[in-house]
C-alpha cells in the first residue's frame, strides 16, 4: 500500500512544482535590460533631431532686436532661452556620461518607471519651475557663440545616442526635479527640455511689444 500511495504523491508534487519552476524561469528571462532597445534609440534620435530643427527654425530668422527683446523684466528673451538650452544640454550630457563611467547603481530598476513621467512633464509648460542657478543665462556669450555651441553640442549628443552600447539605465544621477534618474533618461531630458523651451520662444513672439 505504501508504494501505491507514494507514486501518485510524487506525480502530484511534480505537477505542482513545474508551474513554479516555469514562472521562475520566465521571471528571470523578463529581467529588464539596462541597454537601450532599438525602439528607445530610434525615439531618442528622433527627439534630438526634431527638437533641434524646431529650435533652429524658430531662431535663425530672428532679428537682433527680437533676440534681445524681453516681454517683462523678469521674463527671458529669446537669446536668454537659447543660452539656457546650451547650458542645460552641456550639464545633462556631462552628467549622463560621467554616470556611465561610474559604478552601476544596484537599484537602477527603480528609475525605469520615470521615463513616461519625463515625457509628460518636461514639454508641459503649464507647470512653471525655476531653473537651477548654474544653467540660468548669464549673458556672457554672443549670439554667434550661443548658436555655434548649440549646434556643436547637439551633434555630439546625437553621435553618442547613435553609437553607445553602454548599459545606460544601470547608471543613475540625482536630478533636482525628479530625484534619481538614469543615463538614458538624462539623454532623453535634453530634447524634451528643448521642446519645452521651443514653446517659450513661441510665447515671446506673441508679446504685444515684440519687435516686428
């Protein structure tokens, strides 16, 4: 009788354990990849190109009077917005590449869910924020210098986005608005932030006293 009972028990236990083992194997296989997917790379490249074109189209025909016009003393001119974009891109790119050179963050997966938040929040100008002091325009660059630096930096960022195979998501850095974000998100931040301020340039042009 013992033999008759044990055999079915072994079969039942095997059937119970098999789904557990299968689920465990699937969980391991579904572990997030720290490198950009093909779709993520394509999205980043598209955003970099699109935000650059939008910005250049908005400013290249602007006169010098329009470049320096301020709708109010506490508002930025188009030139100041452009300088802010240059300073911000430099800081974001440096932070991203330095974080990649540092050891990986063993808690990086906690940042992955912030990507959609960045995509929603950064281009949305209904929420106003004050830029950190280090990326506020200082007026120490000429218009030609601002434009040359913007194009040079964007070419560098684009080349990096096209070529890197680094596990970007495994490397994080603190952000004053979103807490810890990963290097992939830092690169996404550049064009999303650019699109935000493209809207600001369009707003400057609608001011009543804007030079025509």
